[in-house]
C-alpha cells in the first residue's frame, strides 16, 4: 500500500484504525494487515504478508461440516465479480492456535469485504474487515437464562433473543440469501442465453465494413431488451436497425426477440424505414410488454450515397463525416411504438453522406447515466467518435466502449453498431 498520498499518511491511518483490517490482492494474498487484525488473530506481519489467506487460516480438519471458510471464499468471489462490497452474517470460522500449541480455536466473526478498484474498474485490492464476536457468543451461551416459548421461537426473559437462536437465525438468513443469489444468477444466465440466441449471427458485417458490440447489464436481474440488426437488401442497399424494449429480465428478452424478428421481416419488404416502423407499430400493439419500445431504422444506398431513416422515439444515430464533423440524424423522430391510441404513419428523412463517413447507432445504455443529463452522455459519444473516426469500425467500436465506461459495467444493456460508409 502507498504510504503517503498528498498530506495524508494512509499507511499510518490504516494501522491506527481500531477495527481489524487486512488488505488482500485478487489472489487473496495478504498485502497488509493492521495491528488490530494481528492482535485478534495472534499472528505477526511476517506470518501473513505474502501468504494466501486460506493457507494461513485453513479449514478445521476436525470439523467436516464447517462452512465458514467456504462462505468467506464465496464472498471474496462476489466482490471480484461485481466490484461491490459484500457484507456477511455472523460466521463460525475456527483458526489454528498460534505457536507450537497446535490445534484449532473456535472463533466467531462478522466480516465485511470491500473492493478497491483500479481506473479500469477491476478489483485491485479487497479490504477484509472483521469483528471478532467470539467472546460475546461464548459469554451468551454460557450465561444461564430463563427461556420462554413465543410464536417467533425461544426468547430469553426480558426480551433478549438467546444467542444460540440468534446464531441459528443468522445462518438461516445467510442460506436464504445464497439461494436467492443462485436463483438470480440462473435467471440472468437464462435471459442472457435467450438474448444471444435471438440476436442476429449471420450478418453482412464484413461486406458492409461494419462492427457491432453488445454489452449486457451488470448484475443478475438486469438483463434487458436491446437489439440490433443488419440486413442486405440488394447489391447497393442494406438496412440497419437498433431497438430497446422497456423492462428487464426474461420478459424483456422475449419481447425483444419477437420485435426484432418482426422488424427484420418488415425491413425486407417495406418501402422504406417509415413503412417498416409503421408495420412494427401495428405488431407491437398486439404484443404484451412491447408498449413504449423505441427503435430506429436506416436504409443505406451505397450507389447514391444517401441515408433514409425513421425513428420511433429512439436516440438519434450519429453520422461522422471524413473531416470529423458530427451530424445528428434527428429529422424523422416520432413517438415510441404503440404509444398513440391509434397507429399513424411515421416521418422519414433523407441525408447524403460522403464515402469514408462513419455511421453509429446505439441504445441508451451507452450514453445514459443515472447521475447526469443524457446530453452529457451524447456529447461524450460525439467527442469520442470525432477523436477516433479515422480508425476502422472494429477499433472505433472498442474505443467508444472504453471512452464511455462500458468496460467497467453499467446498470443497463447497450447495443452499438459502427459502419464505415
């Protein structure tokens, strides 16, 4: 750990904190431990620093049912995967007695694991904070109490919950939370698999000099309904679209797949983007969960060098000219799908482009952040596109994701299409 940053001696501050703290690297190797941590574990810095936590404190071989070490490891893994703190309920985790005495000592802990993140969002260190509750647990279990039965279980006279019951309830809560985590993880995996299965896999990307990126939302319940599509119409024309279903989880992913398929069919037969979105609007009215879906569609004519586009409430595509100037394609924007009481024809606009220009379509997860105006995100995307417009589509896509913080995870899905015209 860095000892001095500005006028604050963080190493001295870390060591002076009365709460037991240790710092671990992503391999769970001790990097530092304060004096309070050394005192409660009976170890010296030399016995900890540079060694893996589970090598210093292995599971008690005489207690095959001990789950404290496994629970702690699971907590560390959650921190590494999510980049978020993880608070654990009271744990029994016996540790080896220091010195030559040998054997294990029964210990009870209340741990909190907090990540320290690098600039790229990866976990650089984990701060393991522990409160040693062993003395309190032993004292409570050894103290004679008069217990009465209640509808909630056994309680000590005077209203205090018996410590044995408190520990049992804490274990039940932990196990219930673990089951919830596993159920959420399964739902996320199913929804993400469904999402990937319904997104196009055979697209004219190389022929049309295009790149696509899709970033799922961070977190087990945040799979959403973003989609993209690129379809050849003939030798000189192709169509591209992106859309975003309101909602999250399996329902949103299912609605997304149905709308994407319907628009893909409409793109092949409709006379322009406005007519395709009009047909999609009719279909959306009969589909539960499709209300207020946004979508934008463009027809690209490489012979006449024109873009024909229409938007159903979606964020405007950006056209970056070879000189780096950004043109916002917002002249044919209408309400989202099924938002009107009755369907109506949608607007359509045409703009010319110069060969060598770059077209970018995206969903709101790329630019929208809870703590700032959407205009800030749009400006960030525009500036990044201008800065990287001389690169190829694949490199532009990667740089846009990096500049807009998508590689560190967001609370919403994001779809991105980059086309060199």
